[in-house]
């Protein structure tokens, strides 16, 4: 009987004292994710804006540097964006040598980002699409196609973890710019329909 009561007191203690700690940990994790996703959303908008407007580059760099430093789970994605932004800086540079040097540096940084997060769909997309539009002399078209094929393998099981608008854009891009079989095209079209409807 004493053992029974002791067990119940311990059980009650666990519920009263330990469970709130566990719930608080879950809350902090969700706050962590929400804040990280907010930074990604802002950084993504600035990244796309900086394609045409070089004045947006510095703000985009700051956001992804903050993400890289403060959110280890997002470090690979942030590094990939920083590499792509560095390449964009080269695109906007005036001198040919500066253009070439910055693009090469950006590609190297993007490679590091993909090594850190080889299964991150957004990182793979930024890497692949940036490489896809690189001039031929950089020789990155094959790497772009490899990244696109990896995205296609990952998308069916992971798309819900990403921004829905981003997923639709990724699918549209793949349909337009990737060498696909008819079966792969159909698979992507069905997935797009599912993403839009859910």
C-alpha cells in the first residue's frame, strides 16, 4: 500500500512539476521556428527583389547572416542564400573581373550551404535555379539538374514543411526548366494540384 501511494505521489509530482517544463520547451521550439520562418520570409522577399535592385542586397545579407548565426537548423539554407546573394552582387558589379570573382565566390558559398543541408528543398531550389541561369562558362548546368532531381525526390514527402507559395513556384519552375519524363511531369502536376487544393 505504501508503495502504491508513493507511486501516485511521484506521478502527481511529475505532472505538476515536470510537464509544464516540457510544454514550455515545446513552446520555445515553436517560437524558434516561427521567428526563423519570419526571417526566411523576409529574406526571401529581399532576395528576389535584389535580382533587379542592387540596393536590396545589403538588407538581404543581414537577414540571412542573422539566420545563419542564430538558428543552426536553418544554417545550410541561410548559407545557400548568402552564396546566391554574393553571386547576385557579382551580377550587379561594374567591372568584369569583379563580376567573375564574386560569382565564383558565391558558387563556393552555395556549395557549402548544400553540403550543410543536402535535403533542404528551398536551399536546393536556390542553388539549382541560380546555377541554371549561370553563363555556360561556369559549367554549373549539370549541378542544377542534379539539384532539381533531388527536389523531385524530396517534394512528395516534405512539401508541407515549406511555404505553400514557394512549393507551387518550385513545381512550376521544375516543369519549365528541368529535363523530365512524361511520368515525372504528370507526378509534378498532380502534386501541384494537391498543394493548391489543401
